[in-house]
C-alpha cells in the first residue's frame, strides 16, 4: 500500500467517524440517517454530470451496492438508537475486516503477506474487544451488539462488492455516485411507506446530518472506493476501520461517553495494527 493510499484512507477514517458522531449525537436517528443518505446528492449529482458514466460491466455491482448500503443504514441507525457510539461503532466496524480478509483470501484468491494478515487481525481484535463495553447500569447491551454485528456483515458485503465493481467501472467516483443516488431513492421510498413525516424534518430537525453529514459521508466513502482500485480490498477495509480511534475521541470529548482502560487498550491495539499494515511490503 503506497503512502498516498495510506494517508487518504486515514483521512476517510476521520471523516467517517465524524458523520457517525453527528448521527449518534442527533435526536431522531431515522431523521438523522435520512439526512445523511439524501444529503449525498449534494456531491453525487455534480459527479454524474462531470465524470464519465461507469462501464456497463459495473452496473450490476452498482445496483447491489445501493441495496447493501440501505441494509447497512437501517441496521446502523437502529443500533445507535439503543447503544453508545463507543459500543456500536467498534463492533460494526471490527466485524468487517475479518470477513473481508477471509473472503479475499479464500474466494478471491488474494495473497496477503503474513505481516499484512497479522495487521488485519490485530486491528479487528482491537476493535472487537470493545464489544465488552458496558452500559451505565453495568449490564451488557446485547441488543445493540447484535444490531451492530449485522451492520458489520453489511459493511463487509458492500466493501467487497464495491471494490470489485469500482475496478470494472473505469471511474470509481462515478461508480459510487450512481450507487449513492440509487441508495437515496430507495431510502426515500422506504420512508414514504414507513415514516413519511421524516422527509419534512431533514432540513429542520436533521439539518446537521443533511447539510454536513451527507457530504462528509460521501467524500469519506468516495475516497475508500478509489482506494479499492489502488490496493487490496482487505487492507483498505482494515485501515479504514482505524476510524474507531477517532470515534472514541469524539464520543468521549463531544458526546460525554465514558473512557476507561479497556477502551484505551483496544485503541492502542488498533493503532499497532495500522502501523504494522503500513510497514508491511
């Protein structure tokens, strides 16, 4: 993985943690997620006008990408509804690197160096160890953990799909822009049947997610989609999940969530994995 890819993916990790914090810090999680998803259009639409349309070979991947992102968003917002950012985010993001790495090696035949595999494992374990986070009443929030785990499965699925599709598209940016627009349309249709009042609240109650979270989320994943075309999908996915470090800092400083020794150790393990990933050649 080149220095350019490494630095840009770390930047995407910071952006990703930021929009997740905006979503968690808001009131109605459905309004917040709707704002993020529909807010993608601020950047997705211009991309479709100024960049080449994706090659036909990538169209099935675009359709599947939109559906997988919808599943991810629905489970994520429900996990945030009942769980802390410092619990939900680590479990959801920690599941993905292990699943993506396993699929890449076993199914796609990708050859990863022993040090790269060790780095992926350390990152995933460091993040997943935060599944032992307890609520203020001292009990494990199992429901939030289950929702977060399913969210992680969706993350792994769309990461593999988008990595393969972006490589076929000829333009990773337009590939993701198409996916984001279809994703937004599907999400709006779901809301029309489920909670139509939410659509009228996006620019009011959910303005932070709509005007800030959406564009930030689009840029974050557009960077990752590009990185998928430059380095192995498993390594990009693992490095992106170091966003847990930023999420912990944001959750502790801005959302008043507790920081304990366990979280600090998990964060250090995640950083160690990122360092090993950078050193691996």
